[in-house]
C-alpha cells in the first residue's frame, strides 16, 4: 500500500489544485501541495505540519492526477507515528484507543450505556433475525452531547418497526480517525476486532451512525460482504415507504451542513435532505458551498482530539456566519464531529445546531 | 512497653502538619508515640507525644534513607524495637519507609488511611481509592507504615504533660547519597497546572470587560485564573491559561468553573480535579455531569456575591 | 550504562467502576483492559533516553502473568534491548515479597547493572515501596520521586526529587543505585502498534517467579477488599444567592484553598 | 466516351460539415468527385464558425470560413444534406451502401426565403447552440446569419400534449400557448407583445373577456382549466403601454370613417391605422369607448386602463370625433361622400322594456342607462332597497353598482335558476359574496307607485318547463303565486338592442334593428359600407366585437386596394380529449390546482369603485402559466404563430423524417469534437455560480456575431477582472483524459489578448500548469500576451467561491508557494476537447476502432487511415488538433480517399 502511495506521489504535476481547495492551506502553515512535493523528493517534513490536515479529502477529490494527497498525509503521519513524533494530545488518543478501544479512554464496559436511556430494549445483534447492526461512533457512546443521537435513531428505527441489534460493549472504535492519524497498526487491530465480531454474529448490514465509521467500514474494511449504510439512508428509506411519518410541522429556517465523510467522500447528499424535506413547514436552505464542496468543519483526521495552536478563524465560525447571513435559525448535520465543532461557534452567535435525528424526533 | 516510632518530616525548619497524622495513627493504635526529629527549633506541641528523640544532625541530612536507617538502628539498640514505625505518605516518607523495610526485612504497608483497632487491620488505597485493601502483618516484627495525610490527625490527643526528650547522635554526611540544594521550580509566567485552586472562566461570562472583575475575585480567593478555549481564542486571556486538550491538563484541588458549559475538549483537561464546582446558567450544561458541586446561576452574579462576602 | 527497568502490567481502571466479588476476596477485572503502569512508562523512557545518550542497554523486567509480555514488548518498542518475565499467575500484594524475588533473581542469575529504575508506584496497589525495599535489601543507594536527572558524572547521578508544593531537592547519588521515577520527568514516546509488532521479534526470557520466592514468604496479608465510603455525586447547590455563595466558600475552606 | 466517363464518376460521402469536412469535400469536389456531405445540425460551419478570432493571427474566423461554406453550397459536385447522418453502412465491394437518416426540418427549404418573419413571432425561446447557450434563439430558427443552407428549421422535439383549442376558441385567435409559455419563462414583455399582435385592446380582454378559451382548455380535463384571462391581465399589467412604439407605416391616401368608438370600431380603426389608412371615428357620446366606458363599471374595468388603450390608438393617428352623432351632427351621406369606406360599429345600446304596468314610474330605470349615468359621474339616489330585473352581465353590473352607490339591500329578480343565468359565473359569485341576493324563478308583474314614485313591485313565481325540442326549459308563471316586494328603485336589465334609427331609409334593418352584412365580405348592401359587432349580431361579448372590427378592417383594406375579400373560416370546434388521453396526461404531468388571483376584501371593495380583482404577482403568474400543457414540452409546441406569419407557406408541421439509401466509393469522416462539460468539477461551480463560463462561451460573448455583438458584457456591465483556468478536463486522470487538448493554452492567450485589446483597464489572470505554445507564431503570441500585462499564475485554483463583490478564486501560486484569494468578475474555464459523442455511433456502424479515449484509431504512418479500408478520418475526430492541423489533415484525408477510389479502377 505504501509503495502504491509512493508511486502515486511521483505522478504529481504540482498543479496546486489541492492547495486551493484545502480548508487548512493558506490559513495555517499547512500546504498540502508542498507536502506532496516534499514527499516526492523525500525532503524532511516539519513534524508539526501534517497534523493540520482534517482528512476532509477535498484535495483527493480535486486532484487531476489521482495522487490522493490525503493518503500522502496518512503516509507521512504513519512515519511520524512510528517514530513516536506526535503531539501529546494525539498520543493520548491513540494510547486510549489502544487500551480502551476509544480515543477518550472511556471504559469499554460503558459503551453500551446509552441504550439504558431507551424505553425499550435493544437486542444484542446475536438475538436478532435480520442481523442488522446499529454501529456507534465512540463519540456517540461517550460524549454526553452526542449520546442523544443513538438514542434518537434507535427510537426512530424501533417506531418504524425496523429490526436491528447492537454489539454493546463488544463494539470497538471503527478506526477511521486512527487510520487517518497514521496509526495503521492500531487501525488494523481495531478493524480485525470489529470484523471478528461481525463474523461471529453473522452481521449482514451495518447502520453506521457516524459518517466516519461508515466510511472506513464501507471502504477500508475490505470485502466483508456486509452492506454498510449511514443511518440517514435507512431513515429516508423508511420515510419514503411510509413507515415513519414526520407529521408535526417544524416551522424553522434550517440549513444542512454536509459532513465531509458523508457527502464529498461517500456521495450521500440527498438522503439527509430528503429527510428534511419530508418535514412540514421546514424551510431548508443551502450553503453556497454545499455538497461536493461543503466546507470542512475541521473535526476530522484527528483534529477532534487535537487542536493545533494557531490563531485563525475556524471554518466552523465561517460556516456559522454564512448560516446566519442566510437567515437560518438552525444548522443541522448528520455527523457527531460536525455537531460538536459547529455547535461551539453557533451557540456563541445565537444559532442552534441540531443533529438530524434530533429534528426528526421533534416531528414524529 | 510497645511504642510507635514516628519519623517526623521537617523541611526548612518547618514541622510539617502531616506529622499529626502519624502521631494520630500512633494514638489510634494505642501506642506510646516516640517522635524522631532532628535537632532544631521546631514549632511542636510537646504534649501530644510521649517521647521526643532528637537526632544530632543537620536537617538536610535527616530525610535520607541511608541515614534514617542508621538512626533507627541506634534507637532500637537503646529503646528496643518499636511495635510500629510510622512515616508520612509523602515524597520522603515513602522513600524512607521502603528503604528501612528492605534494609531490616520488616513488613511494610504504605498509604494507610484507616485502621481497625480491634482487628488490627490497616486500610490502604487501591486503584486510586476505588477500593481499599485490608492488611495485617504476617510476621512478628515491627511494622513499617506510611500514613495518608489528613487521615488520622483527628485522633491526636493531648497527653497532659510535656514529652521526655532524649538525644541520639546522628551520622555525619554520607557519600552514597548527599543533599545538594533545594530547587524552587522555575516560574515562567503562570503555570496553571501547578495551581491548587483554579478559577476558570468560560464564554458564559459574556465579554472581556468582566475579566478584571474576576481577577479581583481571584486575588481575594488566592486562586489562579484559567479559561476555556473560546475565552482564549477571543484573547480575553493568554494562551498559557487555557485548560483543555489544546491547552493544559490540570488537576487542582479545586476547579471553580464559571460560565463554562463543558465542551468535550475542555472536560478532558480538568475532569481529574479533586473538586469541581461549576457555575452555569444552563442546567443542561454538560459540565454539571462532571462537577462535584453545581450551581445554576449567572457566573457574574455569583462572582459579585462572592466578592461581597470575601470583602465584607 | 546498563539499566534494569521494572515494568508492570496493570488494569486500566481509571474510568471504570470496580466490582468486588467472592465476599470481597477478589476484584472482578474480567472486563477491564490492561496496560503498562504509567510510572513505569516514564521510567522506561528515562532509561532509554540515558542509554541513547551515553550508550549501554536497557533491560525491561516484569513480574506477572504471561500476558505481561505485552508490556515487555512495549518497553522493547520504546528502546529496551530485551525483556525478562518472571512469570506468576498469582497476584502479589506484598512489595517485600516482590523485592525478595527480584533480589534472589538478580543474585542467582548474576545480572549486572549500573542502575535499576522503577516507577514511583504502580496504579493498582500504589505501594510505592518495591524500589526502596529492593535497595534496602541490596544495600544500594536509593531515591524515589525522581523528577529530573540533571547529570550522570563520575559514577554519580545528579538528580532532582520532587517534594511537596512545587519544591524540589537536588541530590547526588552513587551508582549503582535504585531510582524510582516520577511521572512527568519526560514525555514518553508514542509506541506504535507496528513498533510493538517489530518488538515481538526480539527474544524475551521467561523465568518462573516461584523459583525465586513463593507466596508463603509474604510478610503482610491482604485479608480482603472493601469499597470506600460512598461519596455523593454532583450536588446541586440551590437557594438564595447569598446562601449558595456562603456554601461555596465553605467548600473552598474545607478543601483548604481559601 | 461519355459512357466511360460516367463509369468513372465516383461518389464520396463526407460526414461532418466543420472546417475538416468542408476542406475535404472541396478538395474532393475539385478533383471531379461527386461529394455528398452530411451535416447533423441545420448548418455547416462546425466549431470554427463559432469562434470569434483564430490564433495566432487574430483573423476573423467567420471571414475565413464563410467563403468556404458558400463554396460548398455553390459547388456543383457537392450535394449538402443538412440535419442528416448515416445510420447504417454496408461494404459493397470496395464501395459502401449507406443509409442516411434525414431529420425533418418542418420548413420547406424550397419555399423558405430566410426572411426571419417566423422566428420574430415564435414564442418559444430556446438556448442557442451556436451561442453556447449564452444567447437565445427561437424554436423556429436559423442558427446564425451565415448559415448554409440558409433556411429556417423548426426544433420540434415532442408532440404537443394538448389540442390547444384555446386558440380556435378565441374569436381573435389569440396565441394562448404562446404567451403562456412566455409568461412561464418570465418573458413578460414578450408575452404582452404576442398578445398585442392580435388584440388591440388587451387590457380590456384581460379584465372583462368571457374567456371562451378557458372553457375549452385541456387542462380542465385534468384538473382545472388554466386562468388564461388572468394571465393575460398579468402580462398587460406588467407592461407600460407608453413604451409600445408606434410602428412606421407607409401612409395611404385612402380614408375610412368609423361610426362608433366602441370595441369593434376601435379595433377596426387600430388595424386600419396600422395599414396606413387615415381613420376618423365619429362618436355620439362625449368620450370614446362605447359600452366599455359607459356600461362596464369602474370596479371591473378602470377607466384609466381603457384610456391607455385608446390613447395608443390615437397615437397610431386615429382621429376620434366625440359628441358627433351621425344623423344629427353630421349626415351619413356626408360621410359617404368624404370617405373611401365606412365602418358601422354602433353596438346595441338600447335597453328593452319589460312592458309591465308602472314602468314609467319614477324609480324605475333602464339598466344600461343607469350604468351610463353612473359611469358619466352622475350621482344617483337609489334609496336603500333596489331590485334589479334580469340575469345577464348587465343585471349583475347594475346590482353591484347599486350596492356601491350605498343601497343597503340589493336584490336581483331572475325568472330562471342559477344554471341558466347568462352572466359570467365568477361575476355572480362575486355578487353573492358582496351580499346581494337573487330571487330566482320570479318575474315582476307590475310596478306599484305612490304619487308617481315607485313603492312596490308585484312579482310572480315561475317554474321551468320540461326541456322543449331545442333543449331549453322555458319559465312559466305559477298562477296565484304573486308576491310583493317593497323597493325604492327598480333597474331593468333584460336585454338590449341596437339603436340604428339614423340608418333608417339608408340601409335596410332587421326587425330587431340589426344591420345585415355579407359574411364573406363584411360589407353591407351599400358598397364601401361595412359593419360589425353588436349592431350586426345583436348583443354579444367584447371580444366578439373586437374580432368583428378586425375582420372588417382586413376586408376594408382589401376593398380599398381592390383585392378580393378574405373569407374567414369558422374555426372547427376542437376535438375533446379522450378519457385515455386524460389518463395518460395525468400520469405524465400529474394534477395541479388553479392558482386563483387575489381579490380585494368584500368589506373594502363595496364602498367604492376600486378594482375588485387584484391580479397575479410574478411568482403566482409563472406558476399558473407552468400548468399549461402546451408549455410543458421542450421546443416547438405548434402554436402556429410561424405558420400564421409565414407569407410563403413554408411551414409544415406535418413533415416527416425520412431515410434514403445511397452508394459511395469512399468515405471521409470529420465529425469534429465535443467540449468537456466542467459541471462535474464542482469546485469551479460551473452551472451553479453565475460568472463561471467555458472558453467557448466566452468566445461567443466576445464574438461580433454573438448575442452582444462583440461587446464583452456580464450582468449588463463590462467586467474588468478575468480569471482563466487552463487544463480543465485535460491532463486529468479523474475525467479519463490524460491527453493535452492542444488548443487551450493558445485560445486562452487569445481570449486574454482580446480582453486586453477591448477593455483597457482589464485585469486578466491565467492559471496554468505549463504553457504549450508550439506552432508557428505561437510562442511569440504567448510572449506578447504575457507582455501585455496578463498575469500568468502557475497553479490551478482549487475552489471558486461566491464573494460579495465577485468571485473569489482560491489559488496557490506555486512559484511563491502562497495561497491567494483573488476576486474577479468572470472565471473562464479552458475546457479541453473530447471525442464527439457521435463518433461512437459512427464507429459502430462503420466498424471503426477507437482508442482508449474514444478518438478514431488511425494508422501511425497514414494519419487519415482508419481501421476500415475506404473510410478516412480528419480533424479532431482522431485526436486534438488546432485549425491548421485540421485543415492539413483534411487535405491528407481527401487525397488518401482519392487514391483509394482511383485504385478501384
């Protein structure tokens, strides 16, 4: 895999499209094109630089030569990881993941605690008929702000009469961010552990709550024979079938922010919007940069665990300002990372951020 | 008569308060308390111990494992073996106690924070106080223990008369381990990680103009000011005062969070504080899930009230 | 300089709630992940740094179950030359027993060293005593709470010990000696899984703990465990502003900060 | 000898009419070979004719190419078949049997004179392919003035889903689908002009027409008929008639007198004036307008609106003499002697009496007279209780007017039921809403007065008989059912008839005072005296009167020119949709509901005469217009406007596509190329962000033959800041095209130099990876461009963002390593070339091998030789080429083909 990456780097013609599209380049010392250049010629790379990348993939999507600069970043990071030259916060996240299978080092035994907030019992995957697994992101399992998301989605699926199961404390971090941090060995371990569980319980479908998990399980876990979906795909299907009916009006001006891993990387643009459009009286607006060119919230690629020290305007702030200029009251999105990064700035400016399932819960 | 030998901890002429826990332990165990202390002018209540053994040596030589061991051998030689040798569970205590135990092949139980006099059982912390182990010595010999600060000082009783004082000769300096100097930690600006009491400010305080008012409160309370990321980002406070994943991880005794809602990254930087008091207008603020004490109120109003109380 | 570092595999219980079983005779650790003792991690890093600077070797030694091999691998991945496991399936709750076994082992196997590093304490039993007992037994100079090694010269370590309240003392200590390393002395390097996998290729020696000491030699007994007194969760202070603030000040006073 | 020559006559097929095909065809024809050239579009010229200038000499592209195009048309050895392509090719010995598909043009090329009348009238506006969508064309069009063949083409893509019965139902054949389509497209002014082209009083019809069109609208069969009248009013309200120009017409020396300034007279005068006649209208009343002014109340048709329409007719030169009653102020004879023709359009303005007792009492008045007095501004005291007798529009108008005059209790007495009321449905609805009641199945028997003043009305109940032979149910009195109503005023409005007393002894009148005309000539029994409207038909609707006036105008004009009269056919009644049709349409288009126009609140409107119906706003109008079935299809919707206008009858909607079979000895293909569609490069925002263009679009924008005539304009302003991005879709693994497109570097430099030349203070940036300027004069051209101040930036932008004052280009200048955000007005993407989509089709039928990108595979040594013996390729079809290279390749292909067909001898 690394050889492949190396040969891809060689075909780079240094056109700079990656830099121009990068949400970090220009505002931070990061310059993705330069990084590829240095990689091309095996120049030394200042170890602080690669950590700015948010793994949004804007560069890879734009690259006319298929160099995949975002993979180059992973490659560079993996060298740094092997040398141990990584920022402390990232190191903590990795060590935590190594021990507790989640970057925050929260007890694995509590991974299934959210299910206690439901007023019905979610079966373990082994007790289900269809072997559909609801897969949580570590954020959902442990962050008090985001824990409402699995609760909501499980409730919605339950109401629609859609059978599913969970892994509970057997579930471990999907490894999407870990891979992007460059800890490929740890990623493999996490992947193997998850895959072993999937195999043992005969999982046929995975409903991932986070676009990040969906991405890696869908695209990086190899051929598992499992259909991996984001929950918005499932819910929009259920709404279309009539199994779920958003009957209460939601009289708000809202705007939808495309998460990088859901949108530009996996081309799931319409399902979340379909869900929002199915709600009465909602006025759905669009960012001028939406869908394929949605502006990254800066939560991915390890940035969730680590903020580089620079004084620059965060994308989340830019995003919130644009939402404000469009006159919306609520920013909605379908990724826990985006919820957390956007919310911080939104609250400051008097807007609300609601995860899609939160809106849906209000109208069903 | 079985006695407890208490190794006092003295530093730069100060008889450390935690020695009271060692004395309290001796009293709780019902033993005569013999206190070993270097010669010097220490502020010590003579009536709470039975005997004071003054070691003739400089303070800087006293808390040295090799020297203490030698001193104790001498005392045992003159007074007989004690039932129990008590150290404080401190930087020096653990060093001295363990060395002594090894040197003399004595049983040792450290970080003792409870004692069952009937069963003669010692309680010691395991897994950061998540559980406590109940120990007994398994060998007939003097037992070495270190006691946790704050655990036994309530058991100290006045004997009603001043303790008898005896003197032992201390060895002169030894080559294997020698004291060079005290080092005060360099203070470059403020180090919030070293503060025992942090007054931490979040965006809930409203605007930059509130900062000086909080500084006044911090002065009154002798607290150090820190802040969450939004406050730092807005440059209301300098970066060195930032608590959180992108700032510093702190573990003060008291973390008083004013107007901080408790973003994930912030929580990670302060959750291990000994006592967290959170003030926030929003009763749903996540910080309340981590706090020991929570107050749903406007941080600025609480601030003004606290100032009034402290000044008045 | 050849340094022996003692490393311990401990349960990572920081975020966990522990459950006592068998009438308090045992702790249920079945669902709890394990890791290298945090202080040992600093000790290994410090040893490796010294060796990287002036040559020599680091040997990691662990007492524990067969799984303790993973902390040895980690130590090797950090830069230790090799690893030794003194295998025992039994939990040891007496630091003196631990020290006795090490003492016997070092003697019997005639292991040479210039220094022995341990962590100040382990996260599980928090005895903070093994290094000191061993030093006493071996008649070697000892220092604990080592927060900085400023120099190694003429057969002496010049180091700083962490005292209370931000105070440190600088001491000189003669090698060979035993040092218990305090956390924060350095920034332990990250060990990647790839690194650990590579470390698996380095041979580790395994000895039986029982060949050097037996549990019956313990000189203290753990009778049982008990839970600490219950502390209430987050207490919400309500009432008049005045009362609330007085309460806050009361708490601050109790905590001794104000 | 001659026979031998015939034997060696060779035929070659050239596929594609761009510069490559043209060159090859001319070369071959020059050698005496018979060439058949197939061009898929309606004109030859290809891409080159779209170019403004060619690099590096900056020659005018059209000037270079059009002589060659003309040569193709004139060359006797070349047969040009446009709108045609081969659909099957079979090898026949060394030759080929080719089946050619000829798409129907719907225009008879033999008749078409390219006069342009058809597209001037066509309401269907489409994007011009020639102008790359930045300009427009009509559904019937000639792509550009130099087109060869220079004939109109109708772009008919699908069958119209409805029967467009509205056009036939309208007495003046308003092009309803046409103007509805224009409203839908937001082209409100064009909609007005189209309405205006057949209707001299559109504001009147937009308000008070009885809308027969809506009655037959096919949308009605699906859900609800289209609000055609309201849409018309919307178009009218959106247009300021003061901006309507007075056309320059050739004046004649003939003069026409028109009696009566009502709708028929005004319409007749309007149309005659446009023909250049001197028209004078004689009106007895003080103001023109007739019934429109004096009968229709202000709240339905504001006088201002009428005034505007009449004002325009006056601007056309029509003289209106008011207060001039023929037979009183001037004799008919006098008119006859003074004018070359006369039109009588005096209407039917006399009320019919009830013939019951007490009709002469004070308080009983005639409806028409009542309305006239009110409209003239007279204050009439009606008292609190008013009864209006009758069920027609006049009765309704009277009742609503009475209410507005302050009467508290207004009642209509009608002898039949609601179903039989002749008044417009919505008018009756409005009246009921306003609180007026209707006493159905009742009729007054006598009016009872006191001191000569009305006090009561005695009425009698009626019942309807079983339908008689004609299907009508007559009302008959129920004996003994008399009842009394106490009223202060009675207004009778049971009908009206013409007041033609002044014509007594001049023209023979029927017993109801109407004038008889010859329906073929619109002429009365007196030569040169025409008539129309209510005076002929008896009371009818406004639009009927307008139609009559217009018809008369045509035949007056013909009469005055000495031509035969035009006989107007009665339009055939439209076939209704079958149930099957309706189901199919519902399936396809779904059902909608009619968007109703806003009305003033009842409480607000009954106190004065302000207009009740408020009309549509823009969005509602567009939305309602989009319900029109005929406007739903793309391309020609057969509204018939072109057909109506074409003077040579070249339009033929029924024309069919055909296939022909021909034999050829050799084939040269020159299908040309497509341009990369950059829509998928989302980061550049093409198709999403206004101001992001492709190079060829910019070419049209800057071209003198383009829609702006060569002025570089964006949003109506001259842009100053330009950003060119090279290699869009070229050298790009993502889009599957790793090749260099060869022309972009140079055409970008060309564009930049054109901008620098035309806009002196322009700032121009060009993002490049490396500049490939090979070829004679190219490098120098590039250097000159650079020298002229164009800023070349090495690095391709990663994103274009819409900023407040323009487009923000995020680009890293690689030479400095700095990322800048540059604000510009226009971003032009130098899109690369792609194999023409049709190559695949050609390759299939010709069994040609294609390379990995889809270009035609050629022999490495003979660049025109394809994998099929006898088929040669030239131009971009085998790979990117600039114009000189294409021309060279065409020559090479022609000679290779010659060689091939000669070898057959």
